[in-house]
C-alpha cells in the first residue's frame, strides 16, 4: 500500500509525516510496515509512558474491553472511581474531572478559574495570563491561551480575555495583575516552546503574588506530568502547590484521556451542569490510567526516571560535540539545542533506526517511554552522536 498516496487522498493535510508507517510496538521499539525496527525516543509525543506491550496494561485493557467499552456519566463508573482515587492520592489535589485530551483539560481549567472568580467577585475579572512561548492546545480558548502568535493565524475571532507575559519576568506579571485577572497559567517546562524549564525563584514569586491577590495558579502538566520529569508533576521541582492542574498524554499509556485536578480553593466550584463530557471517564481509557498510575507511583519508579534523564544529559554533554549548544529539561523530557537544523538530525536518526522529536528549528526533543533502559539510552545516543 502507498500510505502517502492514500493519506493524501482521504485526510486533511494537517500533519508533516516522516516517511514510514508504524504498525507494531515491542517494549521501547516501534516497527514499520517494512519490518524495520526503531528505538523510540518519542513515545507518541509523551503518551506511551509504559512503552509498548506492557503486560499489565495489555491484559487490563483486554479484560475491560470484554466487560464494558462505554457508559455515560449519568451512571456511576467503578473504573473511573478507582482511577480517580489513585490520581487524587498521587497528586495531593482534592477533586478531578476526566476529559479526553490536553486541550479539553485546559478548556475545563479555564472555565473552572473563571467560574471561581465570577462566583466570588462577579463580572469583569475573567482574564487568564499565560506565558509567551507556551502551548496549551488547539481548541479555540486553549489556542488563545497559547503564547505563540504563529498558532493564532487564520482562526479569528478568538475568545477574549487572554494576555501574555515573558517567562521568568516577575515585574511583567505584576503589571498585568490589575484586578481583571482570575488566573495565571504556566507549564513547568515549556515543551512545544523549546523545552525550557521555568526558574524556581520565579515560580515561587508567582505563586506567592497570586495567593496575595486571590488569583488562581493553573499548571498545565499535559506533557510534564505523570512522572515524565522524574517527579509526578513538573511543578514539584519548585515546591509549590497550584490551585488547578491539567493532565493528559502519559496518563492513559496510549489511550485518549485528559484530567482537570482541583485544589481546595476550587474543589466545590463546578456544580451539576457546569461542565461535562460524553466520553470523559471512558472505562477503557480509565482502566489504562489506573494501571499507569499504579506503575508510575510504585517504589523507585520516579527515581529511575530522574536517573535516566541525568544519564542522557551526561552522555550528550560528554560528547563535547560542536553542534550541541545545550541540553535542558528534567527527567525524560529533554531538549537538545543545536547549531544545525533539528529536522535534519531527526531525519538522519530515522534512517539509522532512532525516532526523535523536534521543538523548534534547532531543538531536538527527547520524550522516550519512561520504561526505556540504560542500555537502550546508550545505544540510541551513540546513533544520535553520528547525526548531530
């Protein structure tokens, strides 16, 4: 089959695919339609957190498929309750709402923040301040919350009530908090914006300032959450606790899912009818989430993720390669800033059996499965060394 021709015939032209068709996964490897095997440093853009063919995940999903594929939220859902309890225990938050994607989760977070402010202060206090170079999703409000103009072209008019400030610039934020703002929205590590971790001192100042002004703090942990950084949440590196947290990607281990987590201040804000989702809390997706949560929170798992991230950094920095400017990030959410085009490196690595991502013209991004082994890391990085 000519996959490229068939795709062009039937699908909208929204993706710039690499020239392979993936058909199977084994461990931390993917296999294409020609039988070629690739070491995966992408995990489906941070989704396949337990790799491919994990026995607990596979068997749990088969069992759930045999029992029940879907119900609706007009009934209680034991699978969702099990996953929700695990997530609340792991997160130290108070309540959860399950959705189907990161963009949906962020839309829910925006609604939750605005309702909190409206209930307490009335109209005129609904602005969301986010950071330049952020990324929060492709639905209209989440897209408007994204602090990158290039994503805003063509889709006007947008929902109103969004402003942006430079990351790590507390004075710029102070100027925006003028009594019309209900929340500040951040990523612990700006993934799509180039894999830039925020400064700890900045985050602590933001949280303190917001606390003083009763402005909510939203952390978008869609990419950084569920163990990706070596801690359950990326914001844990800053020793803060936000009011609202959003999750997706790695939470489902490969299944579509999103979640909005509410802290004490906003736990009771949504009432019946304020928010909803036909597919949110789907039993199969939530069975996957329950198993992922069990694995990620098991003893020593997060420490191993952090250790593997340090190994990658140390190896790449040890190459002393003239085309490598910097390695940044936490755990297994890493960006390699290059002197050359990241797309070229990505294509070379593909031809040598290693899959990678980009995060800008000169940033190669690594988001391997959290289960990748040290031996696989070393083998993959030797290949990348030849591609820089």
